[in-house]
């Protein structure tokens, strides 16, 4: 009998194939000569399909939370990559983007792909929920307890105390739907699960009218320890071959 995680993973895979076909046909239709009403309908089909595909991908991520490839990760490099991917969206909203990295080496033992996924979720949320011409700041440093801290700070409307209790709940979008903000309410839930699977945490501090600060903490590791881990992984792979 399949476990809940295995069933979710299999269902996600099975749903993705026909949905990608629907999206493909919708995109082909968009290339035809259409009147305004027809084009609007096709655009709605494509937008709905993309939303469903994103939901399926997030459900698949939830089913694979325990499948991690842990190794040394340069946090500054991952932050810069994630910010670069989100800059076009930030530019559309005229947001000022600042990166503030501590001078000491910022290395963690984590899954690089999953860490980037968390960063992209937090940064894209900070862009979407920010005010136009606002500010987005990323800070990273080492806490006294040897936790590496990454803060994603926005100047948006903030989150009320009642909403804070629900912000990491699956499918919880607060008032995003009413405000016309895209999403499916799984990004933060997936990010929290991934952070905890890598031995870390995510929390948020916010108040209405004051913006929000989402903080990701992961166990820090010295750069030379990370290099040793790389060499050990490489020798293990060589032995397998």
C-alpha cells in the first residue's frame, strides 16, 4: 500500500503530463488569428493551466521534502543568484533592492537547489507584497549560536497578529486573492518544511504598516569544513564508479 507521500508524488506526476499537453495546445491556439474575445479566453486557459502546474509542482515538492542532497553551500552566491532572477519583477514595481552580506565566509551544509528554492519563494513574496517604489533588503550573517541568518525585509503593508498565526499554513493566502496577487498558498509551507528538513527554521516578524522580515536560519559551517565535505563526497562518488 502506498504511503501518503508516495501517493501524492505519483498523483503529481500523473497530473503534470496531461496538463502540460493542455498548456501546449493553448499556446498553439494563441498563435492563431483570434478576435479579442477569443484571445482573452485562450489567455485565461493558459493562465489557469500555469497556475495549476505551479500548484502541482509545489505539491510534488512537499512529497519530496525528505529527499535532500546535503553539501557545503556558499550562501552569498545563492543569494546573488536568487536576487538576479527576481530583479525583473522588482524592476516592474520600481523596488530598490539591497544585498548586505557579512564579511566572514557564509557557508552552510544544505541542499543548494532547495536553499535557492526557499530564497526565491521569500524574495518573490517580498516583491509581490511590497508597496510600489518600496524597498527590498537581504541581509546575511552569523549569529552567536553559530546559526547562519538570512533576512528578507520588505516595506509592504505588513501582517496582522491574527494573520501571523496562519502565514505558514498550506493553501493560506490571507487576503492575497482579494488583492489580485498570484499564488497558491503553498510557497511558504514548502519553504518551512524544507528549512526544517535541513536542520533550520523560518520565522517572521511583522506589523501592519511596517513591512515584514522573514528570517531563515541554517546551521553554519566553516569554509574549510565545507571543503572537506566536498572532498569526502567526491571520493565517495569515485568509489561508487
